[in-house]
């Protein structure tokens, strides 16, 4: 069941084209040579490269290569990009009399930059298909694939079609194809296979990886384990990776062929779910939002807390964004889901993902007397108007990072800001279900 977004389909088309480097039927010639061939590493004379009738084979013509001597000469493609460690399948249809083999110039340190396969000896007037595989040793943009010929006679070596592509090119699939399953275990039907896929980045977890989606809703998101890859929310990416069940979580790992197709795209809208839904397989890896979720345990261990909207408990994890919550406050929480240690969890990405619920009363900033403005050493906070005996405070920078937090019982309190960089900050005070925010400025 394929459910490709339009942008993803376009990305896959581009990748599939690049995975197949050559598909030539030698039907188009220019200046006495077939288009796409006779690269700089060709040392077979032009007079020995002939356009011939292919007797109804592929296209309108074939190429005849003449080399009667026992020492080989090369007939090569124009330059192509190759990647170190990647294997390429060269399939060609040939007939005639003589020896032919395939090869590659990738400027490797040995063999003067060349590598060759074994010779195929031809002795037939019928077209036959042959496939040889060759592996690049260097990543270069000037690689040339080779037909090496020798000992030709009579019909000489004739080639009617040549197809060069990455060996074992993976199937292009959507994230839905990867995630959707009826297996009670939740395992992906593609587990263990290598796939070509892509989507919009919905979240980035530094030194671990990122989440991508094609659309909003169940089965539409997946985590990509890529600790050395940096991306930004809204990037449209394509990649080749292995589908793995990592301790019960479906993820993509060992990505290769990674490419950012475009940036600044709209991130798929979070799926509106209950806290009970957050513990189910369809929303694994999906960007979700729970609303009206009460904090029932502000510290359940390992930097996590538990919320419940009345449907069941959900675990909230602070790995990506660290923040402070108190018992009983009611929140709207957004983030991608993740599965580890046999638990589903939501991982908020920034301060914007942790908001007082519509059912939470939000006090006016005028209830706080904050001075001096701007502050350079100590920020004084008078919260007498809140009419409470205790508040939890958090100071955020503009990126949403927590720079100061704690609890006050003195209604005239202070925060040291002498070590903070100059700039804008957001002060948040919470007391149960009440919350108040106040922008502050630090100067030097």
C-alpha cells in the first residue's frame, strides 16, 4: 500500500535516476561515436568503434569494437560519480568473436587507477546477456566504466545495450510501508531489508538521529538512527537505510546516499491523540500532541515524568529538551514518539511543545514585578500578587533551553544572571495549574 506525498515522489524519482548510471542502446551517434561513450580513458582508435545494424535488437544500432591484437584496449563511458565501497552491476548484450571484459577507472592507488573483471570469450552470432559486478575504491566524479577488448576477428565484439546501476538497488517505499503492520509484535514487514525512502524532518535529536514523516497520522513517522548526521526540522530528505527492530522499535539505521532535497518545508501537523494512544504501535515515530494532560508524577526517573488526560498514562521524556514541571499542572504536549526499555514515550523538542492547557489558568505578566530592566547581575522578582506560598520558576533562553530553574517560597526572590550571555529570556512561574510568563532582558 503506497501513500507517497507528492514531494517525496519527486525526491524518489531523482534518486532512482542517480542509482542507474547508464542505460545505453547505442542507438544515437554523433561525430562517428555513440553518445555517452568514448570518454577520456578510451584508447581504442575511433576507426575501431563502428556503428552497425543490430538485426532488430535494442534501439536502432549497436557498436562494434575491433581489436585484433592480444593486448587489450579500452572503450569507456563519459565520466560518472561513484562512491567508495559501492558495487555496480554492468549488464550488457554482446555477440561476435573475441574477448571482452568490464572495468572501472576510479583513480584508485593501485593498477594505475583501473580495475577489471575476467574476460568473457565470445564465439556466437546470437545476442547474449552478461552481467559483471565491480566495486569502487574511491569516491570520485570522473569515474569511467570500461569495455576492454582483445583478440577480435570476424564479427569482432558487438555490444547492443549496456546498463550500469548500483548493485542491489533497494526498493523505493513510503514510511507507511515501513511502519504499517498487523503483526501483534509490531515488527515491520520490511524488517531486515534495505530500502530507499524519505520524508520531512519533524524532530532532531543531537548525537542520536532524527524523525521523518510523509504525512500526518498513524503509521506515518519513523526514527532514523544517524548519530553523525545533522538536519533541521522542515528538511526534505531521501536516504537508503536498513529497516531494523531495535529492542522492539522500528527504526532506520546505517543510512547511505543521504541527501537534503529542500529546506524550510512545512512540518506535518502533529496527530491529536489521547495519552493512552501514545502507547500504541500506530503512533510509533509519529509527531503527536496530547491535550489536557495532567502531570501525575513529575519525576518518574531517567529524566521523565508521567501525564494522564483521563484515558491512561503517557510517559514524557526530556532527552531533547529539558524543562521543569510540577505535580498537578495540566499541559498540552507535542513531540515525536519513541520506544525504548519496553516503554513508549513522547519527546518534546522545545518550549513551544510544552504549553499550559486550555484548561489551565494563565495569569497576567503584570502579576510579576521584575527589576531592574535590563538586568546585568541579579534579576529581582516580586510575585506577591500571585497569592501563593510557593512557585516553581524556569528561565529559558530564546532557543527554549533551560538556563535557570528552581523553587521559591520567598515572595521577593532573585535570580543570578551575571554569567548569562546578553539577550532576551523568558521567565516562567508555575503554581499547580497556574502559570505566568514574563520576558526579561540581560545586558552586559
